[in-house]
């Protein structure tokens, strides 16, 4: 399985991405505090993370943003 996404500021209608942001993947709802995997967004705010099959929770370390 592969998780792909885009990380941007909340309310940014233009969709400008945030480069260098951390994206956390965990088997628990507190993904940022107990990550199993961590990805970093590229210059466009995009990330890709291979994951084993199953249910994953995703969080970001940047307040006021969304993925």
C-alpha cells in the first residue's frame, strides 16, 4: 500500500504546498506522538510513504495546516 498526499495551509484556496513538513503515520489515533513511519514533504508539499496493509492514522506536525 502507498499513502500519497498534499500538505497545505488551512484556507489556502490556491493549494500552495508546504515544503519540508513532517507527516506521521501510526496504528493509533495519536499519530504525531507515536509514529511508526515519518515522511517529509517535497518542494511542492507532496508526500509518498509505502505502508504495510491495514488501518493507518495520519497527522502533521504543522499547526494550522491540513493533509
